[in-house]
C-alpha cells in the first residue's frame, strides 16, 4: 500500500473508494464496471498531477519514504556487486556505500548515499548524511577505480553532509573538498545520477562528473528549501516559495547546464514502480557509459573541467 | 537619526558637529574604545585584546602587498541575477545595495603585486559584500585570479571570508565549488602554489571547496572556520558546543591547518613561504 503525499489526497480518496468497492465485491455484487471507471479516473488524475508537480511537490516525491534507495538500485541494477568498505583512517561510514559491480557485463565502481528505509536502518545509515570518513571512502574507491580503468557511477541521494561536532572535528569541509577534487581528477568516465535529493556540498562531492543525470522528479539544490526559507524569509513555512525561487527541478537544471539527461520515472514516481525505475536508470547509465567509452583519460578530464568552467557563463 | 539631531539639523543657525563619526572604534570583542587612527595603524587588530577585526580587500592589499607594487585586477562580467530570484527583496536590489556600500563589484577582489619582493596574485573575499557569499561573480574572479597568476608565473593566495554559497543564485552557486576546484587544478598543472589564508568567518560551501584545498593552509587567530553553522549543529545534536569550537586554533589542533598567524606576521610568513615554494627547481 503506497503512502500518499498531501497533494495526492484526491488520488488517495479515489483509490480508497476502489478498494472499498473491491471489498464489497467479495459479497457477490458485480462492480467491475464501476471499478474500471474509477480506476480510469484515478489514473488520469495521477497522470495530470505528476505532469505538473511544483518544485516543492517534487521535493516531497524525491524524499518519499518508499522511493528506491542505493541498496535497491544495487540489487536491481547490477549483475553482480561486491561491497567495499572503510576509509583506512577512521571508520566505515554507512551513509555512503560503494563497491565493484557489473552493469550488463561492464565493470563499474558504484558509490552512493544510502538513507535507509525504516527507523533501524535510517539510524544505521545516518539518514544518508555522510561524514568525513564517508567522503574519504568515496575518494579511496574513486582512486581504486582510476588505477584499474573502471568507470565510476555515483547515485546521489542526500539531504546534505552531516552537521555534527565530530564531523567538523575530523574535517567535514576538507573531506568534501577533496572528494569533489577527486571526481574532477579521474582519468576514467564518471557518471553521477541524482536519484532522490541532491543536497548541497554533500551531493556535489559525489557529483562533479562528466555527465550528471537526474531522475524526472529528483531535486538538486544548494540548500534545502526549508533551510533557504528560514534564512531568506526567516520562516521555514516559506519552503514552497524557496523551492520555486531556487530552481531545483531536473528541467530547470537541464536548462542551466547542470543536468545532462533527465531519466524518466514510472507514472506517479519511482516509488510506485521501483522495478520500472531501476530499468529506466539502467538504460540511461548504459547509454551514457557507451557515449564516454573510448575517450582518453586526458579527454575525459578536459571535458569534465570544461563542463564546470562553462556553467553559468553569459 | 534621533529626533534631536533631526531638529538640530533643521535649524540653520546651529553649527553642525565637526567631529567625524568614525574617530573612535569600539572593539567588537572586548568593547574597548580605540582611537581610529591607532586601530588602523595596528592593522585593525585591537591593541588591548588582539581581536582581529574583519577587513575588506583594499585594507588587506595595503597590508600584505609591498607599497606601490600592486594593481587591482578587473572583475570579469557575469550574469547578475541569473535566476530572477526574489525573496522579501529582489536579488538585483540586494546586489545594488551591496555594490553601493562596498564600492566593489562582487565579494572577491584580486590584486597583483609583490609580497616582500616575491610576485604574487592575491584574492580577498569581502564579508561586507553579501556575507562574502560565493556565486558566479566570486567563481569568475577566482578563476581570473588563478589565470593571472599562471600568466605571471606567480602563486595565487586567497584570503577567504564567507558565510557560504549565495543562495540567490541557487544551483549555480553550488557549481562554483567544482569550478574553483578546476581553477586550482590549472594552477597546479602550471606548477604554481595555491596558498589559503582563512579569515573570520569562513564557512559552508567555501570551506568545503577552495578554502580547504591549499598547498599550505593559514588562518588568522580566532577566525571562525567550519562546514556547518553552529546553530545548525546545536539543533542537530541538541547540546552546547565545546569552548573554542570551529575556531582557528581548534582547527590547528585537529590537523586542518598548518599555522595560525597573527595579522602582523602575515607578509613575512607569506614571503618566506613563497620563497620556499617558488625557488627555481634545481633537479627538475
């Protein structure tokens, strides 16, 4: 049973009526025509709602608790996966996971944020908020990939890097800066896919890639809409306005030259059909990897640098 | 303006006060009143408590670069307000106001000159210009500073001061993190040093990009340096922050800096450092 978002209330009501009718049907009354009629109406409403989501509604979809996460993509996307762990200095951060994988036979190093999907796992993965050791693990895995000519694929899904005393103590800012630097230095292809939330420096540290993909309803921003609203409007209640003003959707970011490809989601968002979302992402990643295959290390670096030098140019 | 001043000024035969408003400086840290001239001669450092007051690009260039050796660099033009951003005020109006108060184009200015006889290009971020925030203007100025340094075969020295990224430029401000990182790579490709001097305050996306990538990292005493804001951390962990948290000395203790340097010692320290790093290679 899908949990509905606030703006999906009319759809939820229709779905509830369909469910009611189905229950009544068990008592022997024929309601097939009614159910079919309501289902058509509900599908139409869902399609129309998702065709014109506001930036704030997209933020909610991107954060939907049932939206697939790193572990679901890893399980569904790759033929094989071998997790690798640790930054060799302090700890193994569970908010940023990674390992070697095969995507339709092709070797990749996959790295991404994992938010967790119930209370226990959310705590374990620190809600996808990486700590310095997580970014340092990412650096280590990127270097490993670079050494052996393995393309890097990152799955970005974080509200931001963790703000905490110990994280600061161990150099959160330095770890993020070095991770961004490592992305830009890679002599292998790098593709970043924002699968949910791309939150600020904690996202960019894994996303300074040759090609940046975004799911249709993913968002990517310099600060959360709530954070922006509480600073500029002095109240987090203005989050919807902030989301609008900041331009955080995939279409906005494609126009601004940040996002290179929008990955279509199943009707009603990735959480309504995770398997279809995984296939959609797999196709996009494959196409992008094909596009970068055969380029020299220097050319890959040159293209990547050029992308970030030219963003925002007049 | 108080009602008394208003009334006084309106009466033509009462002579206006001759003394300028800024004859005295009140130290923001210890509250001591200091004669402005004495304060400025002391490099805007409180002679009583050693508090390093925030200073802008021109004061900094004057303090760091050899007298008569330097010129400021033109700031490349970027799109003002690329997102047509508006909160309680329009972003274009905020930029206009910042330009009017500071007399600068954006929050980062560069100058080229010598430090104790060594060629250097120096960038200074101005906290007075929209909190020193990093947007297209800062990114473009940073790249310009680096490229001038490459052309002049000189190191690039950046004095950071910023609350973080400029929210009014949305994702484009975030993209200045990789952009400035690419600039640093260009400098390194050219075999030139990149030196960071962190000043109060340096936080957010600026710390998490070019401020932490120096070949050598310096900071002024007691400068606030961090990734996350203190209020954000407090509300996350729900406890008081430790004494001296996110101050320059704390970062030195935790291995994030090479040294904390008093403003008076900066020209000599930077000169010596450039001397070490830029000497012609013997076995290259």
